[in-house]
C-alpha cells in the first residue's frame, strides 16, 4: 500500500488502517481489531477515541436480583375452544380473529364474487366495503379483492378465501385450492378459508382441499377455516350440520363456519370441538338477521360471518354496528335494532 498504509483481512473484507487521506484517522495511532483505534473498510471507517473500551455492550452489567421467587409463573390457558395446544403464532392469529375479551368475532364476508360475480351490494368493493371496515373484526375476501380494492393501511385481520374453481353456472362443489401458501403469507393472511361440501358430488375433493390448506398453514402458523356448504339433497338440520362440522374439526380445521338452524343448533355447537361461526346466508329483514345472530350466540356460537345481511342492508354501517352490539355486547335484537335505525336516520 502506498504512503505507509496498512492492510488486513477481517471476514473476507479488506481493511486499511490509518489511511493518509483521512485527516481524522491520521491523528490517532493504528492497531489491529482490539488494538487499532481506526479502521478503514472501503466506504466505512470508524474511530474509537483513546482510552475508551471497545466492548460497550459489556459495560455496566449488573446481576439480576429480583426474581419474585414467591410468585408462581403464569401459564394462562388460551381462551379459544379447542386451541390450547396450538403454537404461539397460530394462537396469535386466532387472537386477532376472535376478540380475547369476549371470545367472539364479527367477520365481514365479501368473497361472494369468486363464484357469483358482482352481486347486489358489492358491485364496487372500493365504495361498498371501505365504509364498513372499521366496524368489522375481520375481513373475509379473495386475494384479488384485497389487492385491488382494500387499502393496505388497514390493520384488520384478513381471512383469505383460498378455494375456487366453479361458478353459479356449474356444480358448486367442484373446487380447487386457489391460493399458494407463499401468496397467503405475502398478504399477511390471519387464516385460510375453503368450502367443504358434505353430501355433494365432489365431497371428497372439497375435503382434500381443506386438508391441504390445514397442512400448508400448519407449517407457517396460519389457521384454517372450514366453510360448510350444503349439498343439494341434504336437509339443513341437526343431523347434517352435526356431521359436517364434526368432520371439519376432525380433519384439523381450527374453526368452522356453518348455518344457524332450529332446533338442535346448541347440540351441534357442543359436539364440535372447535369454534363455530354462523353464516349470514340470504338477505333477511334487519330485525330477523339480528335475532338469528342473537340466538346463535346464545346457543354457543363464537361469532358471525355476515355478508349480504350487512352490505345489502338499507344502512350497512348501521347494520354492522348493530350486529357487533349483539355479538360482543349481548344486546337483544329489539335493542340492537335501534343502533341500525339511528344510523339510518342520520345517513
């Protein structure tokens, strides 16, 4: 090296000590790491003033003294049914979906377009859904809707619709896994969702789809929601939904979306070892939708996943707030409807 410059190698990088073109470095003595006060590493050089110890992270270390030996370590059980043995990441995501204080959730579903197209109330996702986001606990949608129409600044958890492959013009049960796990991670999905069609033509395929998602999600701590679809020849009763929800839980789904029905819904909830959230289903008069939600919660449901009964309402913002009051606040339908009416009057 010219002008008396010294070089050495550290982790494969060329170091130049006390370069002559560095007036500050030139003012101090040179040494190797631990001895040199100055090192020049291509673009980076640092100075250690004389007399200063170079291992600052070891300065002023104090031994721990307060260990609270008389206080037992806390190991609180996880609040959600059937989820106590899950890993931390899985439980954390479920805690974003279900409110830890109430154990319940209000999911806003607007994934209908993946097989129905632009149905009433969600013709423009950017206009129809945006005003509702702040009132929902969770958004349930497709990755296309998320990327094109939902602001990335939101902090709400997303349950990602991960099955597709058919339309209202064909056999609904003939679905496939439509989202790769890497893309779900890129989208920060809190859970993956797929349909299970017990009793339908492609029952086996739909179960296989959910099993694939459960296994893929388990690698990365992402839970799976199994959505029960009703076969064309099956009755919406305790026997059918008891069968469908139990199958979903037994194959490893972390929670299940099903329909509310009477009588016997409470028995289906009791017989399913993971949480059940109810589907809103077809559009009902607001008071009837609130009554359905109230009955479901009263009989053990862990929340609702509503779409049409919210975004097809005359006042969607008022309706989703009323649903939230029922689910989280225990409001009765005749009380919660006032929230809807007040919001409608103010709109």
